[in-house]
C-alpha cells in the first residue's frame, strides 16, 4: 500500500489520544515519544551489532520496522499538533539537502550550511 506523508499523518492522527488540555504538555509528551522510540531503535541495533556481529535477520528487520514506524507516528502527530504537514516537512528537507549537495556542503557541519 502506497500513501503520501500527509495520508499517513491523517491515519496516524486517527489513533492519537490527547491526554492533556495544555497543548505544551501534549507537545512535550509527543516529543519525548520520538526520543523514546528512537532509543528503542538504537537498542535493537546495538544488540544486532554487539551480539550478532551486525548480521541482520528477517526478524531483526521486522522489529526495526516496527520501532521506526513508532518514531514516524510520533513525528506525524507532533507535526500536526504544531500545524505542520508531513508532506511539507519532507519537501523542505529534500530541498535543503539538494541545496547542500549542489553547494558541496552535504558532509559539512552545522545546521545552516
């Protein structure tokens, strides 16, 4: 099944539950969720490297895909709560990277290169 980022965002939002009346608290929960799920991705990757010498099995790929999906879910929900579209975010990111590549600074340091 193929979908746009905005279509994914809309579907992700159908499963989101606002736990707080205070938007700042809710944004914080979703932002922390991104970090927590990213940590789970890294933990799974660490075990692949440390215990399996970097050999990735089909089960490993399935588990990594689940955790990466959770990261994307939190990004989609946080972005929406801030009034941002995933399609727009991804388009801006590709434009930024293409500009860096064209200017020969893709491997440089700093955000505004």
